[in-house]
């Protein structure tokens, strides 16, 4: 993955996150690309990759700091609360792959 252009790398990371990670609400799966959240998530997590600091605790901390508005903006829920465990694991695997190849 010899992408040196930061924009290309971020776009590729966002695309992979968007295709593989979803929000689960009442057993409905809304992929982050469809929710228009994949780019935000990639941008927030990219510094972990560049600083070689991808680990479960840090990733979960970042996900907990991303607010998701629900009910027309009446409430906000941290993204971490909407991602099932298997999506958290998939996300960490994606980030670890990018970190290895960075």
C-alpha cells in the first residue's frame, strides 16, 4: 500500500471503513458510508496510524468522542455506543493493516 499522498490514504481508509463498519439500531445495519460518517471517522483515527499508536483503548476512546445526533438533533450519542463489537474489531483490524503498511 505504498500511498504517500495523505489525501489518497485518507480516502482509501475512509472507503474501507465505510464499507465494513456499520451502526446497529434495532438490528438495522447502517454502514458508515451510507450515514456519511466514514470520512469523519477516518480523519479522527488517521493520527493514530501516523503516530504508530493504534491500539484498542485509543480507538475506542476516539470513537467515544465522536457525537452522533439522533432525533433531529435532540440528543447526541457517542459513536462507540452504536457500533456492535464485531464492527469495533473490524475497524481495529483495518487500522492495524494501514498502520503496518504506512
